[in-house]
C-alpha cells in the first residue's frame, strides 16, 4: 500500500540546471555588452572599489586628500 503512493520519478535536475545556465548566460551577456553596457558596469565597480579603498585606507596621504576634499566641499564657490 505504501509503494502505491510513491512517485516513480521526480525531475530534480531540470530547474537547478536551467537556473544555472540562465544566470551564466545573463552574466556573460552583460560581460560582452549584449544585454547592457558592460563598460558602465565596470566603471561603477571601479568607482565603488576606489571609494572603499580611499574611505577605509590607513594611508596618511589619502586621509590628507580626503580632508582637503571635504574642505573644498564646504568652502563657498
């Protein structure tokens, strides 16, 4: 009786593999510039990395430069 309730086969490989192929295709399409402007994504990433490096950097020259830039931001034009 218990064996009659079991499904003989469950498709467990299609959706995970479909998701992996779809995500990979989307990433590759963005990388080669067919879906969006990949150069813009690269610039956004580089700006983010530069922001993190300059904000959290222990380099004294970066600290001085940040101070000068903040002074220029509040200075009247």
